[in-house]
C-alpha cells in the first residue's frame, strides 16, 4: 500500500509539469522560418527556398557548400 501511495503521489507531481511544458512548446512550428538561395542549373540566377524550421535544418538541406541560410524576410508569426 505504501508503494502504491508513493507512485500516485509521484504521478500527481509529474503530470502538471508535463502539461505546462507542452503548452510552452510551439504547437505548429513554422516550417518557413529559414531560407536559402539555391543556384539554378544552366544560369546565373538562384531560387529562394524557405522550408526550414531551424538554422541547422537549413544548413543540412543545402545542395552546395556555397549556399547561405538566412531568416525569412517575409515570415510573420501572426499567421501561424
């Protein structure tokens, strides 16, 4: 009985902490926060690709080492 009460007490203390952490985390993280300019084959122009949530994701998605990542100038968090 003592172990049962201890387990219930631990559960009661843990559950509010987990729910608070979930409320602080973004529910729908923006997928277009970071952009990169990808060169277009056969020409000197580039295409802007904005599909990364973090800087690290953007850097990992580069096709060439010369592509740079930057924050999306059109991103507006109000529409998320």
